[in-house]
C-alpha cells in the first residue's frame, strides 16, 4: 500500500513539473478579434455576429 501511494505521489509531482503553469500571450489585445491568422475578416460560421 505504501509503495502504490508513493508511486502516485511521484507521478503527480512529475505531471506538475512537465505541464508547468498555464500561460497567456503577452500581447493579449482584442484589436484583431474576428480575423484570421492572416488578418482577413472571418467568414461563414466563424464570422462575428451582427455583420
């Protein structure tokens, strides 16, 4: 029993080290919201509502 708990704790610790913390882009602005990665307006189901 003690060995299995130890293995689970080690696995959990390694998972935390491997994943790290969540990050966000440094330039999180909404200026280009609703555009493709090429800067063109989105079309079809990806188009912003109200257009």
